[in-house]
């Protein structure tokens, strides 16, 4: 196994890294995550929100391992039977996929732009899909360009013969879809689903650093109540296959996980000041891009080694330096002087005639410049259910919980901001 290194973490205590994982963490591209804040400029509201994608990535690896070990300890026969493995095959696959899950979790955020999700609005169009690139596309490119040799090194990988595509398949939805109902697709749920290790980690980590109680839930109970269900498609629901689920005895921890996300998105991630700083950062990036060689005012597409190398040179530090130096840009100035646009009106989705009349009156004084869309579609996606295992019956969380069903149908909020005038707050 080689030399194991331990890193102390605020959530899990000690996180162990084998030699291969140490080689990944020591790579400059992974170390870049130390310079990308998890929550962008949320510190403008919650001063403690200065933690980074680096510690989050380590935490997701540990959380994914905890989930994986529980699943394999309690549902090995169901998994082995579903994928028709014999004992020898299953023994090999169990060790193989434990390693693949850890690597995918460790590297899942490697492609984040400066200030995390803020930069995604400046990612160029993917000509093959007709949709803008996402940070996952940059993660896939970075893994293939920078980490292929480490992942496929037979000595570091303990002779598992892991390929880089084994790892990227657990991160990339498009690659996973090519496998059909494969074991890759099943274990991808640990990396990306309503019950994934990513959100399980960031809720606790963000709430801890910010100093709020909204994101708390019973972590040991969540892991211990994980289940595996075989589900057939129906008229109401076309999803079929093997899914992660929560045993009905853990219904309340499933509720608390969703409530934690609901509260964190509405109280923290979509706080009116945090969101307007997201806007200012995105606009400031457009102001500084021409100064650093990006005339299109967009990030380079992740379609070549040169482009991904250029992209990886940018982090919060380099962008903040450019913002500090740029004396011409309005949004750079507003960030430097903490002079953000002000909220002037909040309405429900969709606005009615009375709302528009009030907005028109406001515009006579100052331009109503910015519209902030609801957090609702971000914190829970109906096409990715949380399944509840109740004996032999499989249902959804909202079917079991009237409370969750209620908050999922809550109207969206739309916040309008005005440019206005403000004095420097330095």
C-alpha cells in the first residue's frame, strides 16, 4: 500500500491519503484549489466564508469513501447479483471501484473557475452540444491532460489497472450515459445525485465556516441509513435500474438533508448581497479579460492542452490582483470599494402587473439593472429523486413527506437591484 499520509479535517477528523492520492494532491493543478474559495464573495456577508475548494475536495473523497464502504458492507449480495458477478469478479470490482470512487471524488472540482460557480456564466459555447461548457467539462479535460499518468501508473494504483476514463465516467454525465445500466453508472450516484458526497460535505463544511446552523444534519445517521434499491420503470416514472436510496427508518434524516439545502440556498447561497457580488465578479472578469489576453471576454474552451493550461493559470489570487490593478472598470471599482448595487424590490415568479408598475416607478429614480433568479431550481432537481425504501416498496421522498412536497412547490423569488449611488465603504 505504501506510505499513508494523514490530513486533519474539521468534519471527519483525519483523512488518509495513499501514495497515489498524495501525488494528485501535490500536483500544482490540485494545489490551485487552495486559491479558489468555495463560496466566492460570501465573506461579504459571512466573514468566515474563506474556506476553499481544496479542503472541500478532500472532504468529498472521505465522505464518498464512507458511503461506499457502508453500501458494500451491507448490500454486496444485491450489487453482485444485479451485475452478475461471481465471487472472484466481485472481490476484484469491490477494491477497484473503491479506488475509482475516491479518485473521482477527489478530482470532481478540479476544473472550477476563479470564484467557483461565478465564472460559469463566462464559459464559452460547446459547439457539439449547442450548450455552454460547465465546470465539469473543465474538470474532465484537466483530469485527462494533467492526471492521466498518475491515475494509470500501475505501481501507484496498486495494480488495479485503473484507466482515466474509469474516473471521468463517474464525473461526466455524458460519458456515464454511454455505459447504460453499468456499475459505473451506479457508483456515479455517490459523486452526483441528490444523495451524493458532494452536497453531503459542503452543507456541513459551509455551515461550519460561516457559523450558521442551517446546513446541519445527522451525518452518521445519513450514512447508516443508505440503502440500495432495484427499481423498474413505470408509467409515472421512466427511471429504472439500481439506485442509492434511504431506508424508511431514515426518513427524517433524508428530510433534514433537503431542509438543510433549502435553508442554505435561501439564507446563504442566494443571499441578496452575496448574489449581487456574484454579478459584480462576473462583470469584473469581463473588464479584466482583455488585459490578460482573452479578447472574447470568455474563458478559453477546454478543447486543447494549451487552452486548459491557460485556464488553469487563473485563480482567485490572479483575478483579485487584476481587479486591484484595473482602475478603469466600474465593477472592479465596486468590488474594491465594497460599493455594490442595492436591492430595491422583491417579487414572486412570475411578476404581475402591479409588480411591473412598481418597478417602472423605481426606474424613474435609478435604472433597475439586475434580476436575480430563484434558488429553487438549484437546490433540488426533480429529475434526480431521493428514493425511499419502505420494505419492498420504493417511493420518493416527497411522496413520503408532505413537508418536502410543500417546499418543492414554493413560488420562486425574483430580486431586482438598482445601480444607485453609494459612497465608498473602505
